[in-house]
C-alpha cells in the first residue's frame, strides 16, 4: 500500500516541472507565430497573417497583442465589421487597454456610423492611449459634427505630438475657414502643402480661400497645381472654371466645366455653372434646359432655382422667375429676397 502511494506521489511530483515549463514553451511558440504574422503583413499577405495570429493567440490566451494585430490586419483588408468585432472582444479581455477603444471610434468614422465614437475616443484617452492619432481623429469627429472650436483644440494637440502631420494642418484650416478665419485657414493649408507636397485637396482648398479673398491669380495657380497632381480632380477643374468665369474668360470657364462633367457627368455644381456661362452668352433656352435637368435630379438644389429664375426674367417670364426665387428663398438662399421684391 505504501509502495503504491509512493508511486503516485512520485508521479505527481514528476509532472510538476513539466506543467511549469509548458506555458513558457507556449509563450515562445506564440511569439514565433506572431513574428511570422508580422513578416507576412510586411509582405501584404494579410489573410495568412491572420491565420498565424489565430495560432499565436491559441498558444497564449493572454497575448492580446496578437488579437490587436489581427484586427488591424482586417482593417487593411477592409473587413471593417470583422475588425470592429475583434476590437470589441479585446475590450472584454483587456478592459484597461486604451488602443482598442481608439480603433472602435476610428472604425465607426470609417463606416460613417459615428454613434458612440466620441465616447470611445474619450475612453481611449482616459486609459492612457494618447497617441497623436486619437486626438486627430477625435478632432475630425468634432469637425464633422460642426464643433469647430473643439476640433481646432484637438488638432492642436495632434500637431504638438506630430509636427509634420499634414492632414491635421489641413483639417484645422477647414475648421478655421468655417469660423471665418480665412487668413488662419490660408496659413494652415500652406503648412499642409509644405509637409505633404503631393496633396491636391489642400491645394484646391487653399485656392478656394484665395478666391473668397479676391486673389484670383493665386487661386488659379493653386487649382492648376491640384489638377496637375490629379488630372481627374473634377472639383478642382470646376473651381478653376469659376475663376475663369469671374475673370471674364467665358470660353475657358465653359471648357473647364465640360472637363469636370466628362469626369463626373452627375456633378451638379458643374452643370449649374455651365448653365450660367450659357446664360451669360445669351443661350437662355439651353441654360434653362440644364437647370431643369439639375432640379429633376435634385429638387432641393437651391442655387439652380435662383439662377433659373434670373434666366426666366431675362426671357420675360417674370411669373416663372418669381416662383423659382420663392423656392430658392424657402431653401435658404437669402439673396433671393432681393429679387422677390420685384414680384410684389
């Protein structure tokens, strides 16, 4: 009896070091799998990387870095729903980690599902994840939701943490623009282009500020830069057409509006602007036809009502003009009130 008991005790004691060594071995194998996944990610092979990251986590259930990298790989594969699910799971496994909350907020912005985004941004920061990205994207969230002052404050923090963050300068400029600080916006757009030379959107927006400030030559130069960088940038092409229009170069203006429409035939701003050139050239019937097409597509396009009314007045249709001006005014075009005085 004693012999049997001794054998059992011996067997138990013998297995203790084996169980103690097993987690260490698993950790090593888990790390190897993780490193293999990193190599695959550098090669752009995200699907195989995810397989290795699953293996890494299976070997070490406490290695949440593997899950975080797996979720990031899904982001690169544009599997936003899968990434959201993974990051949500990580918050349960490691509730004190701030980075997953940042990604939960960021991915909601990517999906245009902003509900809960601010809460997650704030949670990430409160848990110590204070990377420049969390402030930049929280600022972007505020910008989207028209909290321009709050957006500027967050962009300031992001820029302090990363002084070469061109998109933060760009978006801070946009917030300043909405607040009426055109010179501040111009300065920030310029900084954005200094830090990122290939930034056509920034050149386009810088040109738009210059246009509002009356610097048509400067605006034209910026639009040209944007278009040279991105020849199919139909918004910049349209805006350059507006500059030509303001400078009285109607032929160049119409050419640009046509070029913009060749890239995007459904771009109503260019249709509206082209109709304006035609009206200026006394091609009233064609202009009205284009305004009709615009309003058939979007019956809330207020500027088209205003402009069609002006053309109708030129053709002697004051009743039709007044009807259009009234619609424009109801849709928020205060300028229409000046013309409605002719309808009394």
